[in-house]
């Protein structure tokens, strides 16, 4: 698998999951597509531009990855193969809407080490296109 980041790049933050694996959040990259409200990319820059990322988001990310992933998918792209795991954090209500933290982490295949955090955001539960089911 091709690394998402050069091996000599230092992570911005480290997160330990419920199994003791350390996943890293790198500065990452982000670019608008095709309008300034949609951002492609991964890592901190993507999260901060698209969703915002403050101390409460950091803590919600830490809490979410302590549970079991809600989905695990093997992905093959030009850059190689990886395991994509989606974690769901605690559900909460914001502006009368049911939400939950979603964290997406890429892991090397057949690896017991941590992964790379692709994104972390608050999602509306049950919204079409959401990674979250309507019932928890």
C-alpha cells in the first residue's frame, strides 16, 4: 500500500483506540470542489475546512474510536489496498436534530498497528448519504 503521508512526516495528533492501536491525524490536504462549501481531501486541513475541529471535536474523536467500528470495508484504489473503518461516537441533540460523531480511519491491510484518520465530523443520524443508521 502506498502511504497516505511520507513516513518521515510527524502527525499533528495521536489517538489511541479501544484496542491500544495508535491512529494518527496529519495536517493533510484540502481543496474545494466544485464550490467552496465542498472540500475533498483528508486529515486536519480537510476536517477543519469542511467541518471545523476544536477541543470538543478532538475529545469526541477520542471517545468515538474507543468503541467498535460500525463498518469495516476493504478498499482498493490506484494507490493500493487498505481497510476503512467507520466509528460512531455518542449520539447527541443539536438544534433539535439527532447527531453523532463519525470517525473514518484507514488501516493497512493485515496490520495490528494504528491507522490514519481521514475525517471526523458530527453527522445527522439517518440522513440520506450519512454513514450512520437511523437506529442505534
